[in-house]
C-alpha cells in the first residue's frame, strides 16, 4: 500500500506540476508507466529546436540530471545535429521525423545508459564513423557499450562506412529498412559483419537483389531477419550460415517457383516463416521447405498466383524408401492464394494445429478435395469458426458458392471430375435429348 501511494505521489509530481517536475514536462507530454519497472516517459512534438539542447532542461541547479527514461523528440527541424546531448540517464532516445541530414561526432557521448536510439524517418544519406564515439571520465575513447538497438529506417542511406559500427559493438538490433541500399557494397558488408552480437537485422525494402555471400557468417547470434519488399529471385546462399535464425520474413519478393534445389537451406532453429504477398510465386515444390525441421508457424498468404503446393513441400526425406519427417507445425496460414487443391499429406497432424486459415482460395469441390470436408472441416470449425462458416466452393459451376460448412453438415460426397472435363452425371439427360431430336427428325421425314 505504501509503495502504491508513493507511486501516486511520484506520478502527480512528474505530470501535474509538482515542485520537482522536470522542465521538459512544461512543454512536452510526460507520463509514468509501471509494468515491471517504473519508466518516466517524455514526448516532445512541438518547439523541438528550441528546447532540446537547453542545459537546464536536463539538469537542475545542483547539476543533478533529471530522471528521464524514455525521451522522444519528433516533428522538429534539425538538419544538422551537431550539439552534444547533455548527460542523462535516459535509456531510449527517439529522434525520428526531424529532417536530420547530418549528425556530428560524439553527439551521444554523454548518454552512457542509452540502450535504444531511433533515427528513423529523417534525411540521412551517410553516418560519420565518430557519431557513436564516446569518452570516459578520463577523456579516453569509450564506445557506447549499452546501445543495443539502432533504428535507421526510412532515410536515404546508400552505404555504411565500414567503421561506423566500431563504437557500438554490443548492438543487438539494427534496422536499415526503407533505405536505397541497392546491392550491398563491401563497405556496408564490413560494417554489419562487425556486429557479432546482432540478433535482429531488418533489410526490408532496401532494393537488394541478394545478400553478399558472407554477410551472415559472423552473425552467429542472429535470430530475426527481414528481407521483405526486395526483388530477390534466388535464395541467398549466405542464408545457410544463419544457423540460429528463428524468424524469417520474405514477403513481397520476386520468387516464382521454389523447389528442393533452389528452396530454403537447412535452418535448424527456424520456427516462423513469412512468405506473403509474393505476387510472382506460383508453386512450392517437393522438399522446397524441407530444411526447416523446427518450423512451427508458416504464413503463406496473399500470393495471388500461388496455385499449387506439393504435398511433400515441408517434409524432409529420410531415406530412399519414401520415409520422411514433418516439422511440428502449429500455425498454418494459406489465405487469399490461388489454391484449388490441397493434399492432406502437406501436414503430418492437422489436429495438432492451433491456428489455421485456408479462406479466399478458388477451391474445386470434387472428390480429390473430399478430405477438406470430411477431415479438415471439423478441425477448422474448432480453430476458427467464423472463417470455417464462410469458406466456399469456386468450381465446378454447379458447386460454386456452396459453403464447406453446409457440405460437412450434410455429409455430402463430391463427385469426381472427368480428366477431359466431361460430365458423366449429365450423360443420361444428354442421350435422352439426342434421341428425342432424332425421333423428331425421323417423323418429319416420314
């Protein structure tokens, strides 16, 4: 109870004008969160240029720093960020949306506790190697060892200086998304390769067509990689070096057909794969995903030309006698593709799924898909009743728009289509019509 009362007093002091209220709170929004630890959050979106470097906003008259934890300065005009930030115990600094063109040396040297730095949505074309350089109390060079997360997305960066990461070697998250990197040059390769502790790398929408062969070789701890939105048509060979990768995003790429030969390499720890909005993707071949033996989540949606998935696409062959093993899939998303058929062998145990989506595909309701009605629908209804109730047949014409749920309730048995698209079920009626026509013609002639 005492702790709760103290927290209330602290919030009132920090937000509502107490005598110890930090100066930034007079012109910015301030709040306190208390999930696991108390966080004092400051968000400034007005008059940023005037207030950001005023010393008294950071320190009191006794030269003691105010207890800011998460500080955000946005919507300012700071084309040349050259002033050195006053000392602060903040752990997160957001400088996005400030029209920053250049950043001077050592500007963050006094932010020794900073773990997150966000420089996204600016006009940066390059970053000087000494931007992240710092000094210790004796004036000796000291890296920003606590910096774990650096966000540089949505700038104009074409290349990184090879030495730009020398002072942030403990970095775990690097976001370079939405920059015009194009082919990753040797300079950028060297800069990224030095980040041996990196766990997450975001390269989506950077106009890269592949990855340098050894880019991931030194990134032994990499767990998350996003290559979405790039015109990649072949699987990057360096991907095989990412042995600890657990999550991979390859949405909106240039893939057409993935086979065992050009598909995914062995990624023994990968648990989640996103292959969505690949508008050229047409087919997933046999064993094309067989190297993903721990795959638990497969998101394969909105691929408007994806018409077929081999039943052994995710299975790994064990011998020449047809033996195979399947990954422990828990979530499967196949919505909004061009699939008309799906074979039950694709997943080892459909009943082990925790999430499923097969809606918005042009399903053909005939005997080869009978298992969808008899076996899969009970599972689908349990997992996703809303989607299960609206999924429909698209063909043949007499089955169009009939709901799977209705077929399941009626225990309907769907007919088999003739290989030449003949209609055996209508042959009798056709013969009667032909005979009637012949009889009419005969009577007319007589």
